[in-house]
């Protein structure tokens, strides 16, 4: 079985809306480009804490995560889903 990797761009949703409303310039939208591994069984996206901080995602709690190598860790949970806002 092969490993599938992707390049993805994450953006701060609030910044994107503010740019669409003309409140900030489009180049002020906080964004990050990352390489990721596709996990078809995943229910959440895990990103490095530094990236979450740089994008301005607020911490909303803690979640137990299991990695592809079956390691488990507790990680902070950031608000990355605009539907949760």
C-alpha cells in the first residue's frame, strides 16, 4: 500500500472574512503551507502547535490523538472549524 502526501494551505477563516469585507488587505490573511500525509480514517486534522499559534487559532480544549504508528498523546485542541465558532 502506498503513502499519499499532499501540500495544503491553511488560512485563518476570520482573516479571510475580514479581507472579503475590505477590513484587511488580502496579503494580511494569516496562512501556512504544509506537507501532509493522508489518513483516510482520520476524523480531525493535526497540525504543529507553532502553526496553530501563527494562524491565531484559539485553544478550546484538549484531545487524545492516535498517530499512524499507534502512539497516543494528549494535544491542545484549537478552533479550526468555522462551524464551531
